[in-house]
C-alpha cells in the first residue's frame, strides 16, 4: 500500500505496505492565484506538513482548502490520513468513505484507504479495495498495488492469489523487491528450488542496487535455499549474518533448528 503523492503511513511498509513517494516541497503560496491554483497549493502544503508530522499546520491548510471547495475529494482523503495518524479510526474511515463517494475513480485515494484498513487489521477489506485499484491501468503505482494485494492475500492464506499478484507486480515492474522475495519464498515452500533460486537472485540484485540491507526473514530464506541446493557453506554464511545482526530473532532460532 502509497499515499496521495504522498503522505506516509507506516503500515504500507508492511504492506507494503512499500516505501512512499514524496513530491511535496512547501511551495511559495500566492493569494493572487486562481481558486483552483490556491486549492492545489493548500492541499500540497497540508500534505507537506503531514509528512513532517506537523498536524496543526496540516489541518490549518485543509481548513483553508475547505473555504474554497468544501466538497473536495482530495481534502477529505487527507483528513482521513490525519485522523489515522491521530488514532481516530472512525473519523478516518468516515473521511476516506466521503472522499471516494465524491470521486470513486481516484485510485491513489483508494490505495490510501486500503493501507488504513490493513493497519486496522481489516485485511479482507483492504484486499477488496486493492482489487479495485489494480483494475485501473492508468494508475502509476499499479505494480505496488499488486504487491500490496499479494501481501494481503498471503495474510488471508490465499496463496495462489498472492502468488499471481506478486507475478503481476514483477511483470509490470521488475524492480518490485518485495515481490521477488515473496516469490522466492513461495517457490521454495512448494519445493521448486530452481525457480526459487531465480527469484532469489533477482532479489539479491535489487537489494544490492538499492542498497537495502537484508532483513532477518531474507537471511533465513537465503540459508534455507542454500541448504536445499546443498550449499552448506553458503547457508552457514547466512546464518552467521543472522547471528550477528538478529541474534534474538525468531528467524535465528529457526535457522539453528534447520542446521541441527
């Protein structure tokens, strides 16, 4: 799950979750501009302050936006993000719902709503929203939406649907790092070691390129895959990294069981 060009919600990094794009730069505001330009500036300023954690200023600019257009979809969507940040789930959902009633074709807004639902533990509802998002072929974050849908599907134990979603994500964007990891894991679980290795190599290339560190989960997966390939030395090397970086983790405990 990314946000309105884009505010950050921690969950979609589960989903994500994935990382969120930021395009806000606190523009100079000119009150002489047209109402449409003024509205856009207020909304962008609100998002900028929300990303900085400055909720009072974010709200202030939303109020200014409401003075221009009290029925604006983007405005209600940002209110949804703010209320989610403040721990007000009922108000957040009310504002997301209102935003999507005004503009049901706003896929970015619907993706934000899915992230909120996932964070609330409403994975089935999040999946349903994402299933609508990925049908929008013009949505520029469609690969990430497929990836998020795959994560939700796996959480719901819909393994085949999850795998298909991850494959679509990679088809649309070969750089979907989380999808490569998940596909390596799914193929290893079913015993297709060579296909798992192919996705794993893709994952290793991506984390090297983006300079992303291994997680405990990825290190355990690497160790399990190397064991399946009879590469004990490589498996032990992953185990050493687990012991060094995640000595108290569940993954390191599982690794110790694997090599016993």
